[in-house]
C-alpha cells in the first residue's frame, strides 16, 4: 500500500475553503494558496516565517478535488 503525503488538501467545501490536514490532523481551512502556505509554516514545514513552502512539491501535498488553483 502506498503511503499518502503528509499533507492533504481536501476538495472545496460548499461554503468555501478547503480543509487541510497534516499527518491526519486538521490544521485549518484555507481559502487560497497563501493560507495553505501559512498553515504549513505553522505546522513546521518551513524553517522560518518568511520561508517559502513549495505547494507543488511532489510527495508533500496531495490535492484532492482539484489542484492548487482550484478554490471553488
């Protein structure tokens, strides 16, 4: 069985936003790329607050129900 990436971004909800989990734990609801990056920085995926989180890095994020440009 293949392992899932540590981060999963779920399909857009009917009320807006996409649920984000890290290692199976919900870390927040994102309404855009910047919010996903902020949630991942807070979860320790970047060494500092100004560091870039690569949202398209293979093996890091599984985008369900659309890619990183799908928000509705």
